[in-house]
């Protein structure tokens, strides 16, 4: 099942006898009694007509069903999110026979287009008439959306029989996330980040102290070299050299965040979190590639054998090549089998690499997983860098649960920091990525 689709109504039998057939049997029995009692030609004709009626209705049904068609007008297969896109879907009667009773099992975008929902619609089709399901939709979240008709159920005019026409005609719309870049001009601790901000960055991308310069307006207080400033009587700040040419591993959490039915979440929490995590991971990969680093991105995706997808990139062009695949990644169950921190064990290199985890989770399990990963790579100082890039989901957590979520998040950030992992190193501003 697609992440943005709900299962359509349950598929019914290919051919079925409807309740009205029982009324027909009673009517036929009455006609037989009437014919035997009157013994007139008119009553006999009526009985023969009723006796042959099912044959006529069945012939009518099969002819009419063969001429009910579904037409899909394909628009753009790939569209950026928040961009209006039109899909065309028409159920047509291509015969001179009217189809007064028909039911269509369809999958269409919901009212807010967060996901597609399945429903059954009753329609009547005049000769050479049609039922139009076309509309223009703006999808707020990235992903793969399947729109179309699964089955059509056609009834005869007396509703004695029903025949299923298997349509299975769909159009797939791939909604792409935004192409964003990270502004890494700042350097902030977790406590300095506005908790109402949509995105925060956890991780490090500086290797060593490279220079000392005078304080400039906009420099963060944590960059000030206090010992040297006290001696010179002027504020000076530390500058760091960026790693270049390193291998960066980005592990992306594509597990479904939460079930809204549990309470405390907006009904689109899973889509909202997946959207943000994937955009953040793409922005991180884009930034590392532009800095000259090689990037390997690893994530769980149910569309691949073994559920694990890997993409190795040496340039932004490589990111463009895998963009659609990653952007439409299917979510996986939030279980131990799909714990994204365990993917760090797939990396054989432990020297001179940077490892970034991207997720919207902040709990004890995540702290244990990232801390264990940091141990594999010798922590931050010895042989590489292990960081955590955090997408804050609190904007779609209801007020009654939001405070406890933020308290847990702050506790986890402190635990990660105490374990030697920088939780937040930059205040992020998103801008359109350069093409």
C-alpha cells in the first residue's frame, strides 16, 4: 500500500445475484398461478416474458458492462509539492444502452490532499454519457500518490444481477520535496535554538581551529575566544576549517513517526515528519557535496529488496540522479527491525569519516542508538564525526502532548551532548538550492 493511499472498498464477487432476484422469483410464481387459473393467451405471454426476462437482462448487462470504460488523462508525473496539478479521470458509457445503476470504487485525494482515500460512488450513465472525476489538487507533502478507479459494478435495469468490471486504471503523481540548501553561517547550541522553529541541525562539520579574527556583528557568542579576548581587551572569535574531500554517511529515518489514533497528534503527523526529514536530509547532502565531500546516503525503503536503499554521490549531479527515488521513499514500520541507527553497522570505514543521522525522534532508544554508533567511529575527537540532524515535529503535536515532548527532547539533547555528540551546531535558514 502506498504511504499516501487508503485501501479502497473491499473487492466484491465478479458476478452476483442481487436481492431483487427474490422478488422476481415471487413475481414469476404469481404469474404461473395466474396463467394456470385463467388459461388465456395473454397470461401465457406474460409468463413466458417473465421466464425469459433474466436472459434479456443478462444479455443487457454483459453488453453494457463491456462498453463502460475508464479514461485517464495523464498530466505531469512529477510535480513540486504545493504546486497545483490537474489529473483527469473519466468513466464513460460508450454504447447506446443506458446504465442506470453503477458503482465505482475510486481512490482520490482527500479534502486537504494529505493522502488519497478510497470510496465507492454510485452513478448513472446515459447513452454515450460520462462521469467526470477530474480536478486540480495541491499536494502539501512529498510522496507517491496513486489516483484512479479499481472496479466498476454494473447492474441490470431491474437490479437483479451485478457484474464487476475490473478497471485497475490509475495515474501516479510523484510529488517532489523542495530543493533546499543549508545556511551554516551560525554556530549555536541546542539551548539557543528557538523551539518553535521547524528545523534544527544536529551534527558537526568543522574539523579544526584555523584562524582567529575580530568579532563581527552577527557572530554567535559561543564563537568568542574568551581567554584571548580578555588579554587583548577586544572581542575575537574562532574560525574553523571545514573538512574537505571526506566521506560523509547520512542515515535517514524513514520509519512512520506515529499513529494519529494514539491521540496527541495531528492527523497528518506521519506525512509532516516524513516530509521534513527527507527535505532536511536532501539539504544536508546538497551542502556536503557542494563542499567537495563524497556522500553515501542510506535509508529504509519497502520498494527495494531487503528494505535498504543506498546511494553513493560524488557531485550534485549524482544527487539529482537519485532525487526522485529518495524523495518518494515509502515509510517503513517504526519497529526494531527498521531502527535506522543500526544501519551504521553497514559502514566498514571508521577512520576519517563523518556520520550524520537525520530523524524527527528524540527518545531514549534514539540516544542509545546514536551513542552506540559514535562508539563504532571512535567518537567525535578521535577518528571522525558523528552528528544528529533533528527535525522538530512539535508543530504537529497537540498542546496536551507538546510540553512533555519538548521536555523529553531537551533531556535527550543533553544526554547526547554528554556522550560527546554535538546535538545542534547551526541555526538553519532554508533557501532555494542553486541549480
